[in-house]
C-alpha cells in the first residue's frame, strides 16, 4: 500500500476514532435520559440536517472536483480567492432568504435548520477542501472540533436535566456558528488570501454547474439511506421512529470509520491511475467492509445490559449494518472513481434507479410485514442492487467469483448470528467463522494485509 495513502488513512482514522468516542457517548446518553418525544424531536432536526448539502446547490462539490489532487500552499491563487469569497456571499444571501420562508411557515425545527445551513455548509467547504488537497491533519482537527463541541453541549444540558428538544437544537445551531468562526479565523491566519472581487457570478455558475450533479448524487444517496426513516416517521408512531432513529444513529458511526478510507482514496485515485493497484485496494476494502459491521455486537451488548428500553432496535441495527457491507465498497471505490473520471451523469443515473427501487422495496416490504424492520430490509435490498448495477461501469475493477462468494456468505452469516445469538456469543462465532472464510476464499489478500500490518509494526518498533 502506498505510504502516503497509509499515512492519510491513519491520520483520518485517528480523528474518526475520537469522533466515534464522543458520538457513541452522546448517542447512548441522550436516549437514556431524554423522553422518547424529545429524542424524536432532536432526531427530526438531524434528519433535516442530513440534507444541508442541497442548499449549496453543488458549489462545495464543484470546488472539491476543481481542486482535487492540488496542493494547498500558503499563498493562495486569485482563482481560489474568488471561489472562497463567492461561496460566503452566495450562502449568506441564499440562507437568509430561505430562513424567512421557513419561519413564516411556523415550523420551528425547519426554521432552525435553515439558520444552521450557512455555518454548516461553510464548515463542509473547509473539510472538503482539506480532503481534496490531502490536508488530512487539518481535516481531522475540523472533525474533532465538531464532535467534541456537540458532545460538550449535550453533556452540559443533560447535567442540568434539560428535556426540551428545542433547547438542544438551538444549542446545536450556536455551536455550528462557533465552529465556523474558529475554522474561518484559523484558515485566514495560515493562508494569505489575495484581495479580489468578493462575488463572481461566472464563478458561481461554473462551479455550481460542475458540482450540481455530484451534489444531487450525494443528496440522492442520502435520500436512499434516510428514506426508511421518512417512511417510519409518516407511517408509524413516535416510539417506532425513536427506536429506528436510534438504530440509524448507531449505524452512522460506521460512516465515521468509513470516512478515512473514502476521504484518502479520492485523493489517491486523483494521483494514481494503475488498475492493478486499484484492484489491490478493492480487495482490502472488501475485507474492511465485512469486518467493520462486527461493531453491531458491542452495541447489542449495551442494549442488553444498559439501554433495554431500546432493545427493540436490535434487529434493525443488524440489518442496517449488513447493508454497510455493500455501501463501504460502493462509496470507497466506485463513487470515488465516478468523481475522478468525471462520470457524474452516469453516477446520478444509476443512483436514480436505486432511489426508485429503494422506494418500491420499502413499500413492498411494509405491505408484506407491517413492522419497522421491513424498512431496514428495503434498505438492504437497495444496497445490494446498487452494488450489482454499479460494477459493470468498471469492468477492470470487479471482485472475482470467490470474493463475491465471500461477500454474500458474510452477509448471511452476520444476519444469522446477529439476530439468533446474544451479543457475546454472536461476536465470538462471527469472528471465528469470518477468519475461516478469509483463509478459504481470500488467502492471498489475507497474506498481503498481514504483511502490511507486520511492516507497520516493525517500523514502529524501530522508531521506539
């Protein structure tokens, strides 16, 4: 594995481990001490927040594509300066107009979401810029700042025994603004930004046009993964929505573990065009995709001994985690290659098919079984279909027969032991059988992974 790629993954992985720690603490404390109604209100706000990227109309993604693989020097170009200032003016004006409309509608949660859009999209601008230019340490610091701040706010409010969802939501909005100010000041302190015109309509038009399809793809992907929550919210009661939202919150921690891979691989694919090296990375990602969902077992253990009022989320958690086996491969490898090879239209076309299919899967599964687990099954089926219709777009980068057998065997194994066994025994059985399957079906990849690990450990020992 390339040295730069390894260091990038490790740097972002450390940042995400910190994020996981604070995030897990938050997402187990809130449902433990808040009423189901307040927790559901907070989750409604966070559901809105997942679509905040739509409000920059593709500008952040256009910047991401434009500066991918470049170096971020101290003295920035005038071209970037125009891009930077145009983003600020555009988002400020757009968010202000939408906020007036939202508050006029009388929906407080929606209005607070719109007010938070400006700082959130600016924060994402910095994070995407650091990803695109390979500044992974700065990206990690931005991530840590966000996770720690939200954790601190939740902890303080819980200490004072607050159980009103609007108090938490308003606090989150304030935090988003504080984080933006910190990132903005830090960026301007470290980089000389030439003075140019503050707003360029041509720059706005070009960047939005180049990134809009990618943004739609990202939002569509988000819609695909959040569609089940919308169904639960509208078709089932508040308790079911709270239980399902809890499962999704836990699932989101897998995204924190996936981010180091997806983030660094985009920058890597921008620089490295060798298909053979891409295939090796794909094999590593496959192993990662099947090992990562084992995190569901410790979550189930916590539910069994600490948070029993959400134990009904257990089956949903395992079904959603199993879908991540396919999402990890799709997002780490194929989505990054769509971006690098400027295939946004094809990406969006395939994703549109999956959204329609996911919608139908959710309806059919709910009709067959009127339970919240039905929507999780619909999500899993959509993930599998997305994987199957994406791989033909990259004929030189596909898993072999044994590797696909391994992937689907792991899917069946994970669901069976996760649902039928208690947490401790399920984890033991899953780990043992996964290791056996790796030795039988992916022996070569296992040797390569062990060689990388041993090389890294020996290098660390020499440094000590």
